[in-house]
């Protein structure tokens, strides 16, 4: 069974897609950027954008019945790969132990510095 989710309190989708899809005990979260859902604004600095993006990911996971602790795979897209060390340092705050598998790539992003998507398992709670 496949269930498309739009999570209340999450940043609005920037196109025609669901925040997440739940299927076969997994949560597939669409790429998230740094827009603060409460204000519609985004931080100007890289660290602020990374933190907001990961907070947005957490909001969707929790709304879907999962959490950052349940993430199995992360894909991260950076507009500037020279910021990888900074990305990794901030990422460690969100995934301090037993981090998920991860791919980080550099790519051209439209007006943002970072985008992140993930696959997580549904929480056992």
C-alpha cells in the first residue's frame, strides 16, 4: 500500500509532489530546502540553511510517524562542495550516533545552498 502525505506545519511543497510517501514500512521524504515554514523566509548563511533544512526533514518524518533516528539513507545536494566539512559538522549535530548511509553531491541549486531527501523506516512506537 502507498500513502501520499502532506504534513501540516511543514514548508509548502515547491512543486507538484508529496512531502512524503509511506510504502511497505518505509517513509520516502522529498527533497527539503531551507525555507522556514513559520515565516516563509530562509537563512542567508550556509549553517542556518543546513540547520533549517534538517529541521524541515525532521518535521516531515515526525508527521509521517518516523524520526531522524529511523533514517536509513540520506541524499544531500550542496551548491558548493567546498563546504563539505561544514556540512558534515552540522549534520553530526542531527545524527550524533549510528548515522544513516549517506550520499553527498555537488550540484546547481535554484536559489538555495542545500537540499536533502531521505528514506526512513516507520517508528515502532
